């Protein structure tokens, strides 16, 4: 069987409520599969226009639906309508916390292979392969998995775009004085504006160029734009950018959360000040703290904003700690 005999479906969403991590993990996989001429089709609930545009840009097709209660029906309908023949092998990759055990069971019965991408352990779903890239997850966490299913567990399976794993990559030990701020594409918990306000209070940070990575769909974008217009800080907004790796590599310090961007920053060797802003980021946060690979600020403590600024101030920007190496033989991250 060759790649033309396979269709891979991706069931994922993106929104201000859930962020864009699920979407970008799936997009990374889809782009890799496309390089092998595998047909990929996305299935999403009310996907924002920017993400629809990205799928079109990369040549992927999309089925959307409006009512989340009709998720299962819409998913099966999209599969039926996008399989060219009965001989086509169908694979679906599911990445979403809300997908129920009943959804998994029904979809499993209608495809050849079901893959579950998780960063919290799903207890009752049926699948053929599970991928969980959390730092502390191990086989003991998946004693409950279906007997036939294969488990890909741990940070060696981190899904990174090829932009972050070039064949030849070096780290500039004397980077520009640039600070990158990114709390996921959506900035769901609106960290960016208060951090910018704190940075502005200190003269020290006025010598830096400040890059902000954000989605056009973020609810905080308008307030960030307004602040940028009146601020004395040197701020550049990167809205819906496709050059995240380039931005990180030109920076001396990053301030952000511990989702997918943890490994993007790590692969670029950038010194970071981080928080865990959701439960599914706690593993990454703990690993970075144990390895002393980033300045980790506990959001449950007092004066969190002040701690973030203090930690950023303390980082020696004349040197950049290499947080990870890339094992080119396996394309994995080694902390």
C-alpha cells in the first residue's frame, strides 16, 4: 500500500477558550505527512478564520460543523464524504479533551486506525495508538490502555515543526537585546498586557526590542495594539506569524507559558521565564524547574507579575544556556 491509498483525518479545534495547541500539533503532523504525499483532511468545530486560512495555505481540506452536540455525526459524515474508494485506508488522529469515550468507540468502528493525542491521561477511550508528550508520563500511566494499542510516551515524541529542527543549527551566544513574549497564540488568560505594563515601569527594559507572538483571533489583541501605540517600549507585534522559530532565535530572553512553546524555545536554546497557566502544563513546568532549564514562576504564589519581571531582569543576556540538544539521528529532544 502506498501513500495514495491512505487518507488521514485530523479531529481538532482552536478557540480563545481552548487555545491553539491542539490545532498546531495536528498541523505539524499533517505537514510532515504531506511531504510523503499523504492526503490529510481536517474536521473542526467552528474553526477561526485565521486557522482556516492556514489550512488552505498548506493545501489541506477542511470540514466544519456548528453544533458541538453533533460532533460524532459530523465527524463520521466528513469521513464518509472524503474517502475516495472502499480500498482506501482511513486513519483519524483525535486531539481534544472534550471527545468522549462514546465518540472514540463509534469512530473506532468506522476507521482502520484511530490515534489519540493527549497531554492528560484519557482513561476510558479505545484507540490503536496513543501519543502523550508530557514530561512525566510513563507506561504505568497507561496500564488501562487497550491491549493491542501502542503507546508513544514522553518528550522524545514532542511534535515540533521542521522549522525548529533544521539539519544544521547553531545558537548565537551573543544575541540581540530582544525579549519575546508568547502565552500561546490566543493569550487565553490575558497575561501579555499586564506583563508589558510591568516591563514599561522599569527603565532597564527600554533598551530591549520586544517581540510579541499572538493570533489575530486573540481577545487581548486589541488591548495590546492600543498599549503598543502609546508605549515608550520598542514593541513589534507578530500577528499570525509563520516565523516563530526565526523570532525565538534572534532573542535573548523569552517570557511565556509551558505548552508547545516550551519545546520551541528549548530547541532554539533561548533562556526563558515561564509559568504554568493550565493543569496540562504542570509536567513541563516541573521538568524545567528540576533541570534548572528555565526561571520558573509559580502562579499560585504572591506578586506573580513582579516575580516574572524580577526573573527576567536577573537573566544574563550576554550568555544563553543551551537548554536542549537535538539528536539528529532520531529527531528527538534531549534535555
